[in-house]
């Protein structure tokens, strides 16, 4: 009898707590828009955190965000980090905007850093090949 009473009390407590703590409404979280994603990545490009800057730069290229061209040009030309500048060149190549391709060409010829010149030369040559493939179709 004592065991039955204990089990009954446990069941009553569980059922009553479910009623007390249940919610009548569901909160719907709005979907993040494509523009919001780009805005967040653009803020990341301006960050002092190098890892955040590089990953944001990379993903703007993956998304082919034309909104990112000007900020990426700034990174390519002015950032003190070689890694960030090379990633900006890669992102500009992926976006394919003429301003970015021209900046990559100029960096391949005139940048002070040999590593950046070499990588930009590769990206520029790849842009010429992909442009030729598009025109040939």
C-alpha cells in the first residue's frame, strides 16, 4: 500500500508539473534574410579578430556577394595581414566583379609582397581562363 501511494504521488507531481510549466504559445523565430547574412559577414571583415576577418572574407566570396566588392578591395590593398589579403583576392575572384578582377591583376604586378603577387597572378590567370570558357560556350 505504501509503495502504491508513493508511485501515485510521483505520477501526480509529474503530471501537475507538466501542466504548470507548459506553454500555450509557440514563439516563431523569423528566418534570417540573405541580406542579413551578408551584413554580418561584412561586419566580420571589419573586425580586428583575424580569424573572423578571414572567415567572413572567405564566405563573402563563396556567396558571391557583390555588396562585398568595395570592402574586399580595401582589405586587398590595405590590410596588414598577408592571409587576409590573399583571402580577399580569392573572394574577389569568386565574385567575378570586374573591379575586383582588375585589382587582382594590379596586385599581381605591383604588390610589395611576393606571396600576394604570386597568388594574385594565379587568381588572375584563373579568371582569364574561366572568362574564356564562358565566352566559348
